[in-house]
C-alpha cells in the first residue's frame, strides 16, 4: 500500500510539474509576443521550426526504444542509458550542424540564418533532456524530471523578461531560450545519474541494435514532425513573417497541449508493456483506460481553447494577435485527435509493432502535405490549421487500423462518446452565458464545471479507474525490479 501511495505521489508530482512548466511557457509566450510583435516573433518561431525539423532527423527513435529496453525484466539500465545518451549526442550534434550550414543557402532573412546557429544548440539540449525522461519513467521517478523542466522554464521566463526591458530582438530571445534549455539539461543529467549510474559509452554493437530497432520509429517521428511543423514551415515560405507570428501562438498552444497526453502515454508504457507480457485482457484494460483519459482530455482542450479563442489570444499575446483566433479554433480539434493518437502510438510500440506506426504516419503525412500545399497559399493561417487537422485524422485512423492488424481489439468508444456529449452540453452552456454578457473567463469556468459534472453523471470516468491504473503501474514496477 505504501508503494501505491508512492506511485500516486509520483503521478501528482508529474501533473504539478507539467502544470507549472506549461504556465511558465505561456507566460514566456505572453512576454515574447507583446515585446517582439508579429514579425519578430515570426522570426523566432521560424528558427525553432527549422531546427525542430533538423533535430527529429537525428532522433533515431531513441526515447521509445530506451524506455522499452529499460522496462524489460533484468535489463542493464546503466549500459542502456550510457550508450543511448552517447548516440543521442552524436546524432543530434552532427545533423544540427549540417542543418545550420544548409540554412545559409535558403531565402530566409539574415536574422533567421544566424538564429539557426542558436537554435541548433537549443535543440541539442532539448533532445538530451527528452532522453532523460525515459530514465525517470523506467524507475517511476518522473517527479525529478518535473523539477528540471520547471527550473528550465522559469529560467527562460526570467531571462526573456529581463531582455524585454532592454528592447532586445529575436536573437537575444533565442539566447534566453538556450539558457533555460541548458539549465534543464544539467539538472536532468545530475538527477538521472543518482537513479541510474551511467557514463557515456560507445558500444558499437549496441548502437547498431538501437539504430535497427529505432529506424521505423525514427521514420515515424520524422513524418510526425513533418506533419507537426510542416504547416509553419510552409507558411514561412508562402506568407510573410507576420503571418508566421500570428500562427505561432496557436501552434505553440498545440505543442504545449499535446505534450501532456504524450507524457501520459509514456507513463502508461510500463503498464502496456506488462499487459503484452501477461495477458491480452490486461493490455486491453490498460489501453482502454488510457483512451478514456485521452478522450476526456481532448474534449476538455476543445472547450478551453475554441469557444473563447479571440479572448484567449488577446490575453496571451495582446490584441494584435487576436486575428489568429480562427486558426486556434481549428487547432483545438487537432489537439483532441492527437491525444488519442499518441496513446495508440505507444501501445503499438509496446506490442513491438513500430513498422505499423511508420506506415500509419507515412499515409497521414502524405495527406497532410497535400492539404498544406493546397490550402496554405490561398487560406494562410486557416489553411495551415486545417492541414493539421487532416494530418491528425489520418494518423488516428491509421493507428486504429494498425492496432487491428496487430491482432488486438479496438478500444471501446463508449466513454469517449460520453465525454463528447458532456462537452457539447458544456459548450452550449458557455455560448449561452457569453450571450448574457458575463465575463468570458467566468463563462469558461462555469462551462468547465458543467463538463466535469456531465462526466460524473454519465460515469465517463468509472469508479476505481485511477486505482486500476496505479495497480497496473505497480505490476509493471515489480516486473522491472
């Protein structure tokens, strides 16, 4: 029972840490957008988008592979971690340096070309920090990673705030982002070594094993990043920097909002892996619980962002960014779809079917870029957001088809339907309250309460769900001990 309480405390720490990190990230965006304006913020977002594309080429699927290997019974965690981290540094550093050189051959403005050099360092730190998440998750100590994320986010916020008083441009702001990423990496490294003593290792046969196992996942992640950032990248080529800046706030909200179900899926990975090892019923139960939570989260994201999109953007970035509200409404639906897709993606990895993930993402990527090229030149922000929804719809159906091909039954949509019904009632209440001229944030809070009440009345969250999830996590922990 004490271990169960420890698991509950660990999950509470993760949720609290993510909430604090997200809050700091949103405050950072508020400072950046108000200080830089649409054009300079467009430069800032273009640099990060370009470097994100390059970084994913170097990922090699190491996060999921490392988490899976360290979750196996009898795994040599120190050997796995040391070699995977060394491989991460080598792959990331070489690819990002090459990408920085290629940037100078593009038609981007000089600010963007110089900024890519800083962006390369930022993403080297970010990818290394992401790697450490697999170590924390494998030993159920994600709360320690939350400490690093929160400190890094607060450091970035403080640096950006101070630079804003000096009227600094996009390049110094990128330097502030690098400061926070470096600090988070340093803390993660120190805390991870206390849990799994490791040192950088260059075991070439093991590297080869990681690369072979991670190749399908790397391909899927490249396709996923193409879908995730392809909208902003093509927008930067077809539209002025100001359009990229306007779209940058909805795009950032998409990143922040989808990182939560991604982390939740990672939290469920030991339970899913144990379910594959133990019984079909246990796997189906763990996946079903995760899908229920993902659906509830997704509908909540639509309510939080879509109904009062202009007001949210004005609060976050200032009135000059309110023009991006239609894009945010569309992006909110993409967030809901992505929440389910992330869970299914991790489930397929637990089933050791990464090739199916690659195929599903490949099909989704093709449809996404058809939509991007067709819509962005004519419809600008709305076209980019619509293309993202197309990508997530295709990815979701692709993952469901892949799960069926893997010989597993599809998750029940009963509780998802209850969440959608509760969300529809809440959305209607929020729009009605808006017509009564109540303050929008009051209407939002009341709508949230209606949504939670609807979930409770329809039993969309079955009693004991959290306890069941924690018990499965305990089984996974005991199996990996």
